[in-house]
């Protein structure tokens, strides 16, 4: 740091905590923390005695965020914390880096309670007690994230490490425990506190009960220590890291916040300086950087939508013909007219709603149900159902002009992972339905319920239960200020009581004459499927009357609220990014929060969305030639037929279940062909199996993917008029080539290691039984990530010399930073798509390690037996002046949360 005048904190960087606290006190800086230290010490003491300090309140519903509460705070303490740790308050002090979503490991704070009350399962329960929160929920989230969780994780690290079991070589374990003992020494905890825990202390010889008693003794040791000393010593170590970071980046005596505040240091400023960089600078006795801009509030979103309606006034005021104003607006919007793409789509939605309303209003008994009028997630080619969905029913029921308008306005989208190109949208009616949102979900849903209750064959909810069944869209409409009248539900309840008696729906009737010795009679055989009740027209008219009343009162305001909310959310996210990073996002970064709004309101055009929020575009998107020759559903049906698909009836289901399953798999491949075409357009070439994610699908051929993938590509090439790629990507070519480096190499046993050349190393993880995601984690010598950027996976595919390509991790060993000691290769089951899958004797994996110099190694662990879903496959690590690879094979039955806890990763970031 270039500075003529020494600062009080410079000697602190290399000092012990007690020496650092003495320097701090001598500089008169300790009093600023007195209230915070006292509160933290009180909460620590309460937790160590066994009290529950944090509570996780689970969100209701799959998309709902959790919330957390710090317990035991008095009224004045809550007010003080709200002022110091409230999200809005911290942002007003410049803390725009606060993550919008994060995992708060509240279980770490409650681990002492669990150790005393649920000793046998304490660590597992603590790991599970993780809240997925939206940080805007309140001050308690920031207090836990920035202050309490780091403190408790440091104090209880020995318990967690012993619970997860040994990892790495003996040398690695010794190094890990040396780090733990050093941290305990710096906290002033006696050497004997870790007698049974430390490496070589005999932990493995203790049975479960004695291990539990050892944990309790450690807890008692922590409880007996002075909590205020523990808290202040931990605090000075946290601020020492801030001092070191500041000193490294400072120029002419000071530094910009965005250059100093890494992800590791952001919680330090939020925890100890209430999110204020200026307060941190005051503590460091450094002036703000001349270019520093502390943003205390984000600008209000300003939207450029609806200007065409103001043309007459603008022309009169400026004395310019209206035609010229229209032309200028069209040039500004980048379109053929002065009507913005958002306005055009809002008008189209009104037209569509009118046709949708009419279709439901004229529905009568004897007609097909209107299931299929709205394009949803279902696309089926194999199954035939006389009473179920009619694919693309909107093409038969709605006016051609309405369908053509939807096809035109929603014909293109941007893929979030490939935002450089605007590609074909094979399902424009689905994106249109998503744009309409909860209003369509409710009014279409309640009309279908009325039909199926009355006309059969069955309904998922009675008329008296629609308010509960559709509670989610109803709540969203209420929040949007467009509520559905409760009178509707009372009228439906009464109408249900007036419906006719239940009648069986007879699908087939046969009469057989029977002659017997005592006479002749007729045997009648019938097949029924479900029931119906007379009275549909009455219920239909009730729903129609209320739908039209809602439309008259709310539809215009609802549509305006939909587009305004979507665009303002994007504008705020853009402003927040600029405030946190000091520069606007790149196109890729913008796409992460803007793609959904662009696909719904600007036809996937991110540039038009930039214009709508009044910001300059980061880059120009390409518009490649459209490869989808026609409607997406028709195209997928043609793919299904070309692959050998045929309709599946009840006889086939009952008598040939294996063939029925094969047809379902072909149907899934046909639907996925739409994504293949989109990727082709976005990439400019056919996707490789890794880019497409071929391993996630079942390939119903004897040779599975190896046989099915070329057939699939040939089929799609023929239907799109393109050519099949002559060769795959380098990684795929290596995998496929006979005699390639992926042939089995020297097999490693679990725990074994081997030397590597200091060059590129490729690790391929292949799985059988269940598909896996392959990722890598860059770790320091302490076994922790430096920041969440050290997780390399599909959404963050390359970092510091390590990259991922499907099931391959490639590490350029010469490019890996000096502070990275280990690259861990991880195999994990995607539990969102396979919630019941685990690693077991049927689901296994294998790792193949290769280098250009010819090194070939392989590792295939024994099947897991404890319902693990995540595994550390291998580790590539520094050894002396070179590199080695270790076969690890350690599984986690606690999923990614358990692995993240070990490595210090915020999974949701």
C-alpha cells in the first residue's frame, strides 16, 4: 500500500488476536463494537448452554422462500438489529452486494442445542436446518449470514469434521487438524480442548456413546470460556482479513470498495460495519477513494412503454407533424411502428382473452372438454385418451387471426445460457399462456373443473373446493389488486347441491343372447368410465358471468401490472448490479435476470428490453436462420413417427408394458427435439451430446445412447434440412474414438494416489443407472473455497484454469492459481428431476483420468450403501512441486448441503 503515514492497523495484520485487540484499543477503535460484542456474546452463551437461538420458518409451496428468526432478542435489541442489519438500511449505506437469494445455515447456530438434546443425529439435523431465503426478508437473515453463522462454524468445526469422517490423505488430514488447532489457539482455547478430536487422538477407537460424550465435553469447554473473549477474538480475526485485503488493493492510501470486497469480505462489512464501506474506512482511518461512489438508493425504474399514445400531445408541443414523431419513436424502439413490443403483446393478450372467454361461454354437453385450449407443459404422442387433453385444441376452437397473432408475436425466445442469439420458439402459445399468468391459470382451471364435475369422467376438486384447489393463483390475483369475488365460490357451492344425481358414463354396451334348459335370456355387458351429473349449463353460466365481470373490472389493469412488474423487476436488478459492481452487466449477466421478461414481452429480444427500461444494450444479439420448419407440436410429432413411434392403446399398455414404456421414451425424445433445434440455432452448429444433455434421457435402443444418438441426429437433420455434423467436439471425439485415451487405464483403489504431469488433466465421470451432474470445486490448503466462484458447474463452466463440459472436468494445471491446493471432482444426482434416486448397487459411477502425455488412470468405487446422492470422485492436488491425483469416493447422504458445508459453498449463489 502506497502511503507515507503508517496506519494503526498495519501491525495488526500479522499479530495475534490479543495483540490486535490491544492495537485496536490503543487507537480508540474498540468502543464502536462494544454493543455488538455484548449482544453476540450473550447469544453465544445462550446457545452453548443449549438454548435454540435461530428458527427456520419453511415457505409454503415449492417456490416459496423460507425465513429465519433470531430468538431471545429483547425489544430494544430487535430495534437495534433492525437498524444495523435491515436489508434496506444496509443498502442505504451502500451494501448492494447483499445476495438476493442465499442459504442460511441456521443449524450451525443451533448445533449446541442439538448436541445436548439429540446427540445421535445432531450434525445431520443441523445440516438439514438450512433456510433457502430471499435476503429481503429481514435483519435476522443478515445477522445470521454475516455474523453468527461464521462464529459458530469456527467454534464447532471439530464436531462437524469428525461427523463427516476423514477425507484425503494422512497428510491432508494432519494439515486440516493443524488449521483447526491453530484457530482454537488464536481464540484462546486450551490445547487439551481437542484431545480426543485432533488427528491421532484416537477418535476412531471411540464407540458412538463415547464420541457423544466427547462432543459434550468440548461443548462444556466452550461454555466455560469467556464468551466475550471468544467473540472479540473472532471479530478481530475477521477484520484482520479486511485489513489485509484493503492493504493489498490500496493505491495512494485507499482503495475502491468493489476492488476490496470479495465474497468472503462482504459479510465482514455487513456484520461489523452495518454494511457501510464508509464506516469501514473510518475504522481503517483511510479516506474514500476519489472515484468511490456510495449509492444510497437505486433510481426508480423508468419505462419507455406507451409513448405512442402521447404522440399527438408531443407533436403539438414541438410543432412537428405526428408522422415524424411516429417515425422517431419507431427508430427509438427499433421496430416498424411507434407501438412498443410490450404494448403490441398486451393488445394481443386482450384479443386472445376475448376469444378464450367466448369458447368457454358456448361450451355445451356433448362437446369435447376444453382441456388443451391453453398450451401447458404436456406434449404427448404415445398415449390416447378419449376423455383427456386434445393437443393444440386452440387451433380448432380459436379464430385463425388470434392464433396467427400469437404465433407471430411469441415466435422467438432467448435461451438463458446462450443469450447471443434469438432462436425459434417451438411453443409460442405456451409462452403466451405464461405471460398471462395466474388469471389464465384460475379462470381456465375453474371452467375445466365445472366441466369435469358435471360431464365427467372425474374431477380433481369438487365445485365447493375450487377456492382451496386454486388458492395459489387466487392469492397471486389478490396480491396484484385484481381479486376474484368470493361470491363466485358461494354460488358454485350452492350450484353443486342442485346438480342431478350421479350417472355412470357407459362407453361400451353388449347384449348376448343366452339359451339354457329352462329358457332363454339376454346378458347385457357394459363398460363404464366415470360419472356425470346433469346441470353443466347452470354452472357454466355462473363462471362465465363472474369471469366477464372480472374482465370488465380488472383485465386492463391486470395486463398493465403484468408487464410493468416484469420490466421494473429487470430495471431494479440492472440498477442493483451497477450499484454492486460499479459497471453495467454483460449480455450474459443481463440474461440471467432478464430472459423471462424478454421472452414474454419482447419476443426474446434483449435489446428491445434494454430500450424499454431505458438502458443501452451491452451487445447485439444475432438472429440465425430459423431451422424449425413449422409448428413445434407438428415437428415433434414428425420426429416421433420417424423414430418409430406409434399410438399406445389400452391393449398395448396391458399386454406389452415394455413396448408401452419404449413408446413413452420415444415420445420424450420427440419433445426434446425442440430443444435440440433451439440449441442448433443458438450455437450455430448441432449440439454435442454433452451440450444437449443426452445422458439425462433414456435411449430405447439396444446400444442405448451410443446407438440412439446418431439415429436421432440423422432424423433431425432430415426434418430440418440440415446436415449431420461430420465430427463432434474434441472432448466427444476423444470419448468416442476406438482405442482412445478413455480406454481403461491403471485402476486406483479407494484412497490411492498417483503422480501427474504438470499439464492438462481430464477427468471424465460416467454413470450407470442414473444420470449425474459433474462439477469441480477449487479448494485452498484449508479445504475451503475462496468464494462461491470456485464452484465450476454448468452455469459457471470455467474458472481459474478449470472448466466443465458435460461429464468431463478439464484442469490446466499450469494455469491454476498458487493459492489453490486441490481441485475436487464431484458427481451429484439431480434431485429435482430424480427426487428418489440414490447411489447404490444399481446406480454407480466411474472416473477416468487422462493426460496428453499418455497417463491413463481409472477409479470405480464399490457401490454406496447409505443412500448417498453426492460423491467426491477424485481430487487433483499439489504435492511438493508437482501434482497428484487421489481416488476419494466419499459419498454424502446429506446431499449438496453436506458437501457445501464442508467446502464453505453457498449452494444457491
